[in-house]
């Protein structure tokens, strides 16, 4: 049984799906006004690991990830580019799917687009108006958070003052409204569901007036259409907890009277050189920036595996280099193991033992750092057969997603690969005398080690 930290209840819980052995899984996808940055990509990799872990545990996962193709930033930037929103978003949407492929992220079941689900959004807004949970002001429709008693349950706002007189802790006042899609994290205000039509902006007809949807209503409409009014998992990044996920809960439960998602699983921030990414600091990177420096996209995936998804991870070019070196070493040793596996037999006892340990880490809220450490422990041990080792690594990679099954066999003896890996560890620890001894030993066995920016390479002398 997999245990996951549920941000709704603020504790780890045994995952119990609504339908036996099926899991409805909604993940907040990209707003396609630019390339996904590496912070976004960390979230998508974490969501992929979560999905793979559920599948590994025997669940059939219905995974839905939205594409936000109408929103404030898209309208702003499409105007600057002199394009309509549909033409403007196309290259970024294409790039998003290219990124997923390079990072070996499994495809979702559905990728619904916001602009194709306006009818579903209008239906939810109409239900909220009918129930008195929404109101009209200056042609726009707003959600009245004072009428939704459990508002703030996810983000913790409910523990602060939230009354008709307003609460100083939140800055909320009766009648205060916010029109923009994203706003201050400490601000609790009535949020916009439907924005009155403005000149030069895309607009759709609705019973309550021509306009366009607010950002928050988009996810409610798309998730409930494909997964039902109540589903299992809603995942995203911690910066979406408030206001986005909080508002999704309010408008969805407000419209249906039913619970929205059972589990909210949220991934932590990716820092760059110890700081948040921002244009002013010039530290906003995307996958193209990584590839331009000759890094394998899967090295970035490996880096993400080295930190728990609920812990901040500090990205540096040095840490990415270390991840690339480790990945190259892993591939070399795995290729050698694959070659040797043909001549050995699997031990079912050893296989079950290590798989059980691996599952212990996975089922403990996706503890990937410990899972990766176990992988290296298996690689280094001489106590199990090459065939057992090979099968274990392939099995683990169903969750790790490093695409190891696609590695071509290299005719590198396992002993050479292991010595080269030990030498690489010494080099990282700046123990150059020990590293040089291993280099000479490798040479005495008829092989040469060539150090490159992507890790070491082995070739026959």
C-alpha cells in the first residue's frame, strides 16, 4: 500500500482509490505562453513518478493534464507578438510535448485544452449563480468566498479570520474582488469566474454575458468532465495551493455539493543557485538551455530523483554535471551487467528481497533518494548474480524512468565498469592518488578511461 502526504489533511495517508484498482489523477499542466522552465519540469517529473508508482502498485491510472491556452499572460504576450492566441500558443504547446518526450514522461490519457471546454465552464458558473455562491459585478461573475464556509481548508486560511467584517491576517474585506488570474498569496478576495468582454480580447457568449473564463474555473471544468465530480488525486506545485487549488475546491464543491479531489499531492520549488527563479536574476532556464550546454535531458531527470518531491532542490550547473556523470556511469555499468546477464541465472529470492526494499521506499511517500541509493547498492554488490541485478534495475526503472531498457549492449566487462565507477567516485572526492591507482589497474586489464564533461568513456587499449 502506498502512503502519500495529503495537503488537505496535512498528514501521510494510505492511498485508497474511489474505484478498486483505478485511480483518477488530474495534474495542472502548462500555460503555453512560453517554454516550460525547469521548475515546471521538476513538477511534471514528480507527477510522472507518482503516476508510475501507482501503476507499479497495480492501479489503472486515468491521467488528465490540462493545457491552458487562454489566460492573462497569453493574451498579454500574444498582443505584443501581434498574433491571435491560437497561433501564438502553437509553438509552445509543441515544445511542451517535445520536453515530455525527452524527459521520458509517460503520456497522459487526456490533454484537454481550456478553449475547447468553455461550455463546461459556463455550466459550473450557472450552477454557482443559482446557489447564490457567485454574483455579477460590472459584467463579470465572481465567487463569493464568504458564502463557502470551508474556504481555506487546503491552504490554511480557514485558521485565520475570514468574516463579513474582514480579517487583518488575510486582508480580506467584504466585497473586495480580484480580476487577475494570479494574485498575492496572502490575499483572500472574491475571485473572478467569468471576465466581461474587453476590446481586443477573445470572448465567448454565455447566458450571463459575453466574456472569457477566469483561470481557476478552467481546471474545475476539465478535471470533472473527464474524471467525475469527485476523483482521487489532484497534483501540482506548492505555489498553486493558494489561490489556484483553493479556488478549484471552492467552485467545484460549491457547484456539485460533493467533495472535489480526495488527495492533493504537491511538489516543492526548484531553486537556482539558492534563489527563486526570476527574470530579473536571469536564472530562468528551460530544457533548451540545458541541451545547449550539452547535457542529456535525462540527466536533469536523474537530478530530480536525488531529492524528495516535498523538499526544495537547489539546481546548479555543477549539480547537473554530477547528475550527468552519475547517469553515464549507471548506463555503462548497466550495459556491462546486461552483457553478463546472458551467462547467469536469476535468483528469485534475491530479486524478491530487493524489490520489497525498493517498494518500502516508494510506498513511503515516494522516497526517491533512498530508492536511488538502493539502486547503486545493488549495482556495487557482488553478492547477487548479473541476471538478478539486471532484472532488478529494469524493474526499478519502471518508476525511475531513466529509459535504461533502450541502452545498447557495450562489450565492457562488468569488472571494468565497476572499477571505472569507483575511480569516478574517488575523482569527485578529489582523492586523485586512489583514482590514479584504479586507472592503472584498468589499463593493466586492457582498457583506457577517457574523462569527458558527460562522464567517463571506456575503450579497449
